[in-house]
C-alpha cells in the first residue's frame, strides 16, 4: 500500500471539499460532517486524519491529512513525533507532499513548492534533532549503519504497532535498503559537526561531558520537557532546564533517560493515533488493514 501525506493550510475547507468529491473515502464519520472531522484531526492524537484502503489509479493507497502548522510543530518540537518520525527516514522522501488546490479530483493537488523555506528549515531541524538523539545513544566509535539504525529506531521505539503486525526486522531492512539515501541525508550533517570525526566506514565522536551537554541542548522542546519532568521526580527542587541538562550530562545513564523521553512521546501519540485511525477508517477497513499486516508479518518469517 502506498502512503501519502496531504498538507493543507485550511483543514476545514479540505474536508468540506473532499467529503463532497470523495465521499467514499471516509468512514461513517462523513455523516457527522466536515466540522467534526476537522476537530478530530486537529485536536486529538498526532493531529493527522487518515483515510485508508483507497483505490487510486489502479493501486491501493492510504492518505493522511495534516495542517501546515501542525506539521511544522511536529518537525521542530517533536510534539507527537508521528509525521516527524517518518520524515527522519530518507526512504520516505518518495511520499508526495501536497496542498489542496481547487477542486479535489481523487485528488487533484498542487505539490509543495521547493521555495517553501519554513518547511525546508523544519525538515532540516527535524533531521538534525534525530542525529543528536541517535548520537547520544552511541559509544565513541560506531559505523554508519549503526547510526542509521539508531535514527530509525527513534520513531519505532514505543510505537504500539511494533507489537502487533509489524515486521520486527523492519528497522534493519529500512537501513539496508536505503543506505545511499541515508548517507546523502546525514553525511553533510555529520561533516558539519566539529565533535565528529569521519574515518572511512567508521565514525568517532566526542563523548565528553561538555559534548553530551551540547547535544542535550540541541534536542527538541518536547524531549527536553520530558527529561526535565523525569529529573524532578527524583529531585523535586525547582531548577531550570539548563541546570537539569548540566546535571544530566554528568550521569552515566544519559542514553537511557533520552531514550525513555522519546519513547514516551512516541508511545502516547502512536497509541492514541492507532485508535483514532481505527475510528476514521471504520470497522471493516480496520479489520482488513490489520489482517493484511498480520499476513505480511507471517509471510516474512
């Protein structure tokens, strides 16, 4: 099944038009109207609304609708790390990013222009954040393949779908099948990092306390907020985030604390979004989609 994400500046207008033209894409929620659907999209779970098992041009697709503002928020802050997680993986650059343009004809859309600087900046911030988070999980020396596996792992750790239906070797397969794209995406970011030394097939990093403190400060807001909350459970004294990060940088469990913070974000959003997807797809489509996942998992064993 091919996945698409549709980005719109006006979700209310999008669903109003789409229900009129592509009514069969929606579950029973279409009877509730576009205002209810827009409210469900923009105020719950990962702020994305999925229509699934849609026949288009001879292939089966599913597409999610997200507002432009929510997309930027997720990319920059990892508020839900749902769409942001997907866009840390260059293998997904083949997805079509689109705005609604005029009437939707299953659908007729305008591809996002390359000069959209806020979006380009947010995409780069998202990947730089993913790199920092992955580096905090790694030792002094490691391979490119291990780095990319850590980057992919970020958005799968804590994802409820990995427990049911997904291929448990998915992470390794994604990296192995897309090494070239991962290199194109992350090698320039590594080359710009003064705390990184590229040595042929291996990477060396500075794992000193100042370096760790530096990387912690580069993590997105939502991760820093979770780290701060975790720290205050054991040390309830009021401290600002800089003090928390400075103290954390001196501890040996930094990878564990960072991984837990990210996992909690992914777990919350993926769990609620899974239930939301079942609602937006409808009972029958949800069952069919789940059976396809299980069948795929069994076939690759």
